[in-house]
């Protein structure tokens, strides 16, 4: 029911509009309330107005959203897994009561500030800092880059190095003095998504703005695991959309006396696409069931994110090629998915980062930071 509900909403509300949004480089902020009314925001969390679904159900929703566009799934993922999750997992009851119900309904939009201009994969090298003054307030300075929802957010979960060396998360209302955001221009990927740079210049926050439940990199990394899990599922939706487009096109496009679907090379392409789409879906389903049992490890999520993303990219490129010249226009979705997946391949851990995570898991040796 959840899958079908989200698929119908995407068919009715996203697919007729997303090519224009992609070309314009923006999406309507009103989508947040639409997703909230469907119960999609933070849907795999419990309480505080969230839907309390299983992880498999969350994954199915992510798959259907990304079949529409990666930017639409990112909108939901950032809200639920990167902004709501840390408040839900590490926040005080006051923080949860203040923010989670309005974020679940889509009345408040959140963003997640970890990546910096000079600290991407090496997130622990962050320069954003937080110092506590004699009165107990925190003074936060720094900048964050590539922040989804950054220009439309009502609240930002910002990670900073505290003066005692720990990494702390701060719940930052975006209307506080010293906080500003600037849109990232010139994107050729994830254009139907809001991306910004955040600047915090002597932002003063009360003592209770800090997330009390975590004081290490375990905080942001656990959020990334949540978001990566959604990507494992989401990219199978993008791949499926490309495969289904290619299949329909091959049956309708005539060349050399008949539909190109009758040609052996075309069938080989379509079969390879279909197999990779189904393989990715089965992997996502298996990992989702493990997560619902509490038995899913971060390394297993990395395996899913790494392989499903690169396979989705392959499917998108093959579909684009099968469509020929029509494949480079926004009249068909493969080129849009192909461009979007270049970003998905990079964010929430690059392909190389996931290889190193898996390398450490199978060898026991940490190769991060070594030549």
C-alpha cells in the first residue's frame, strides 16, 4: 500500500513537472507539506508525529520517489534521516517536542551541516568550531558546503568541533543572527534540488541548543548510515525508471523494417538492464530486512550504496544510449537520472570511501589516510 500510494503521488505530482523543475534548477518548497501529509517525513522513526514504519517500507518509499527524481528522494532523506534522525536519536525531549512534529508534517524543513569546503570525505577535519562562553552560550563559527535544503530550511543540524575537542551537534534555527545561506549555482546534476552553502558567523546559541546524546563523530556518521540506507533503495528506482523507459522506447521505435526491440543487441541491452535493476532491488530488500531485525552493519550499508549506485549509473547510461539522440533531451528521463546519479555516486560517501570501509571490514586494516 505504501509503495502504491507513493508511486501514484509521484506519477500525478512529480513526473508531469520534474523536467521543468530540473531545467529551472528549483523545486517548490510546498512539496514538504505534500510529503508530510503522506507521512513520508521521518517515516521510519517512532513518535512525535512520525509514521513509525518499518525500514523496508521506508526503502520502498525512497525507491518510488527516486523513480521520479533523485532530488525528490534527497528532499525526503535529508529531512528524515539527516535532520530529524539526530534530533530523535540524540536530542533532548524539549528539542524533540519543539521540532519533530512540525518536521514530520512538513511545516518545518530541516538540513544537515557536516560537509565543508575543505572537509568532504575527511569530515573529522572540520574547521567549524563551537566555544562555550562564561554564561553557558555557544558561539559557533564556520561554513558548510553542498547542503541540501539549505536555502529553504527552518532548522539546521550543524556539527562543529567544540573547544574541548569533541564533535557536537547543534540545533540551529536558520533565522538566528549570524546564520546565512547562499545557493550553489551552475549545477548540472540534482538540479531539481535546493543546494546551498551555509555560513555561521559568531552565531550565538543557548546551552540547550546542543544535542546532549552524543559528543563524537559517532553522531554524524550514524546519520550518514541512515541516509545511505535510503540511497541503497532509492537508486534502484532511478534505474527502474530508465529501464522501463528504454523497454517502452524499444517496442515503439522502428528501424530497418520493424521495432528495434526485435534486434539481438537491443535485447541484450534490455536484459542486462533488467537483471541489474532486479539484483539491486533484491539486495536492498535483504538489507532492509536485516535493518528491521537490528542486524545491519554500516559495512553492509556501504556494500549496498556502492554497488547499487554504480549499477544504477550503468543502467541509466545504457538507457540513454538506447534512446539515441532522443536520449539527450528532457523529454525522456534517462539523461536526467544519469546526471543526477553522478551526484548520488559522490554524496553520503564516495565510491572510494565505501571501498575503504569494506576493505577494513574484510582485512581488519584501516587504510584511511594512507597512501
